C-alpha cells in the first residue's frame, strides 16, 4: 500500500480544520463533528487529495494547473475557504503558515 505524502496529510488537516470552523459557525456542530453535508465535502476532498498527481509537490489548489474538483464541489469548497481562511490564522497558525509557504512555492508542471 502506498504511503501518503506529508504535504497531502497537511492539506487534509487544513481542509478538515476549515470545514470544522465553517460547519460549527454555519450549521451549529461541535468540532470535530460535521453535519452530513460538510462530512460529505470532507470525504470528497480526502478522495481528491489522495489522487493528486503532484503529491508532495502539490501547490495550493488556487495555484494548480489541474482542477480536480467538480464545479459544484469547487464552489462549495470556495465558500468554506472564504469564510474559514481568515479565521485559520488565529485558530491554526501553523497550518496557515504552511499554506502560505505552499502558495509562495508556486505550481509545478505535471511531469517535471
């Protein structure tokens, strides 16, 4: 069985933290619990991250040349990120800093 890269694990932690903030404030859940809608979005994001062709070289999604989310799911994730992104700095400073570094790193080319 293939082991998961640290970058992908960190990205999964980041989206899970964002969804927990969003779901708590919009749907009244208590972390780490998620409502069914946010739980389905979290499962979808995990599946997509596992199949990312960049793995450890994965850029931030908004800088990626490949958009692996369906348009509906992409819009849902954007709404979560718009809300939770600014709040992440206070709640999860390490994840926020690492995401910023990943954004600065830029987007690799597939096959490079």
